[in-house]
C-alpha cells in the first residue's frame, strides 16, 4: 500500500476506501495496470473520456451538469500522480500532464 496525503482536514480513510490497497510500491507496473489487475472484481481500470483537469487539479465533466470535483487525497507513485475524488473517481496524471479518470467505487 502506498501512502496518500489528505488534501483537506475533513478527509478520512473511509473516503479512500480500498483504493490505496490496489497499488504496491514493490510492483514496477504503472498505476493503470495495477488498478486494472487489483480492482478486477470491480471491473478494473476503465478510463472515461470527457473530463478536463485544471491546473488546481479540479476535475470537470463535459456535460456541464455535474459539479466540479476537488481532489480529496493524492499520492506520488512511480512518477505518476494519483488523485482520489469524491464518489470514487480516481485520476492518474502523468509527468507530461496527460491523465486518465476512472470510477473505482
């Protein structure tokens, strides 16, 4: 399990659920592959397009009906940034700024 840093004082371990357990620092595979393998019972890592990510790490979905989501917690993992958002949304941000978002509830 890798350590996540809460990004506000109201975040509890329950907000993260089992998500931190799906990543192992002993495995050199990227987060996407580890999430896919270790969350297989929940469908694996299934990226969903249509998201934008601001420079403040706020996620917004293209439909304009859903509210923007601020990250609850973050972790650095093998050069990637893992962000956990409300409702089980998770983003993997690459060093070049590209990212994928998947729901892991």
